[in-house]
């Protein structure tokens, strides 16, 4: 034994319910260090020669004596290389506890330095562990232990690692509580580790046959319904167009429609105040563009419109006060859905969210934001209607009726890739005959696959409403020579 190591005595650890035989088997004893009583776990090389000691003080502090770099898995020198199963615990006492219950006949070892260093210990001893058919990981049942168990399992060959689940914190707690049988059962019933998200097809039958019925809600426009078969929760729908084409007007019409269908709506308009959003929704209820004029409108009229729209109890707005931090915004969406019961979220618009994230590569920022929004839709099960701008095409601009396409989505291909639907809005603002007509073109349709021109909406300047009108004849889509619909 190296001179730096302590001479130890072997005694039963009565409070831990560990007998002297087990302590001798694992070279776990008691000693005195600088006048203080300590417990000592002796680590050995493969030949059984002591190389280091882990000295544990009554206050649970510890230090290492000897060659710390030579410390392998505690107790590994006791077992032959390879076999059916080895159990890996988080601490030496847990190792002794389980081994004692097994008559010190089946391989049990411990990592040397706790959960935070578990991955490093596994890497250093991977060759030895891989010689066993199964490695049962029995770490502490706290957050650190569970996290470390998953990290350790990922280092082993697929299918080799199993993670044990205990009703108490650790193996020694089970032994002290007289739950030795349950501890043994936990070892043998440990489940094979599978990384999160990997699901065998053999386990999918119940999910298939008992799938929740997600009801499709029709759009207020029949042409869009024919192509999309309505809109559903868990879908991300992106509305896109150039500047000033009417994306916000379409959003407000959709929101009002959903409210009328009994849905609960969360509305986040980052380019306008919540008062402007409220007036827009109230104006739709009144068939009056209130943001332009309230002439002839009484307070009673306003109250009725308010109760039919934003004041109905199923509408929640986000007063951003100019703050559009991405994480803050995502947390508000999560609260709207989980806390307020919103089925549908409107986010107008993506470019402002990204600009609020500070300097950086715009494409990367959009990629990250879209990934977060896509994940949020899946997590929360809500429907998300997102507004996105288009970059200017070559030649005729969108304000002159240029046709929209997925390639024009500004900043990143992730917008199209992560959306279930992309709907382009097209309007020739400069043509006196068609400047109040917006065409809706389905650019992406993950549900049915059908794309193309879906419908046209006429904006009534007196009522502020959008109403469906026939599409132009083929070849006359904002054609300079044939502007009549």
C-alpha cells in the first residue's frame, strides 16, 4: 500500500445496515485523519493493489489520497471482465448496499466522484463496461442523478444501458428502510434506455387508435377551404406579402371569425398598440373602420361591438410596451395558451421579433426563432397564425401586384420549411380598378398538398371588411391589359 494511504479497520456500518463482511470485501473501512474519524473507500488497480483512497468526513466532505488519476470504478477489481450484467451506482455506500443484498456475488461498481463527473468516469472505463451484456445504471433519484444517468447511458452501445427507478432516493435508503426485495426488483426490472423521442413502431398502436380528434375550423373564405380543408390546431400558418398589402387586415378578419366560432384567441401585434388592435376587431364587429373615423358612433354602439369582440372573455392581447425580446415573447405565448386557454395565437409579425433580438446574422436569427415557434406549437397544441414579410422581387414589386412565391420569404428558408401552410397575399395598389382586391395564393399546403390561387378578397372602404369575390379569369391575374375581375 502506498505510504500516503491510511491504515483502516473493518467494522459494520450499523446506521447504514452494512455488515463487516461486505466492508472487508470492498476494502471500505474506518480510520483517523488529522485527529478526525473518517470512513475510507479504498480504490484498487485491476490486480487488487490499493492505488487511492476516498476519505469521507462526518460532514460529508471528502478528499482523495494517493493517485487520483488511477481511480477506476469502485469495486471493479473484484469482478471478472465481462459477463451478463453489471450495476453501476452513484456512490460507494450504495454499491455496498446492493452488493450485500446479492450476497456479494454479482458485479456492482460505483463511479468515484458523484453525478457531476459520471460521464467522465464512464468514458474512462468504457472498455471495461462494454464487456458486459447489460449495464444497469442505478443513480440517485434526484434531478442531478436522473440527468447523469441519461448522459451515462448515451455513452454506451445502443441497447446496453438500462436505468433503474427506485421509490426512495438511493440504494442505501432502500436497504435501511427494509426494502431489499424492492431494490432487487428494481435491478432486474430496469428499463432499457432509449433516447428521448425514439419510439418503436410496436408501441404506437394505442397512439394511433386513440388519437385525439382535432377538429378543423373552416376559413371564412370558401376558396381557401377548398384547398386546405380548413385550419387546425397544432398547425403553423404563415401569411406573407409585401409591405402594405393587407396582412394585418386579413389577420383581424380571421381572429374575429375564430372568436365567432367560440374559439379563444391570443393576439400579438407588434407594430401597433393594443388599442389599435382592439379598434380593428371592434370595427369588424360593427362593419365600420373605427381607426379611421368614429363619426356617428355612440358609446352604446361601441360597447356592443366591444362585447362582441375583445370584451367577450375569449380574447387576450399582449401589451408589449416596445419590448419584443424573443424569450419574453415565447413565455407570453405559453402563458396565453396554458394559463388563459387560448386555442389560437396571432403573431404579427416575424421581422419585428427578429429585429428585437439585437445584432447578428438575420438568417440564423430567423432559423432559431422559427424553430422555437414550431416547437412551441407542438408543445402547446395551439394554432399559430404568423405574419412574415417578403423580399422585393426583381422587376414589378408586390405593391404592383407581383406574384408571391416561397423563394421570396425574407431572410431564411426555415419560414417555409417549418410552416404547415404558407399563404401569399397579392394586390396591385397602383391600379384604380383592382387596388382594393387581394388575391390569396396557397404557396405551401402540408395537409392536402394543393397549391395555387385560392380566392380573392375585396376590401370595402366604407365597412372596413373583407369579402370573398370571384377570382379573375385565368391569365388575367392583375394583368396590365385586363384589370377587370
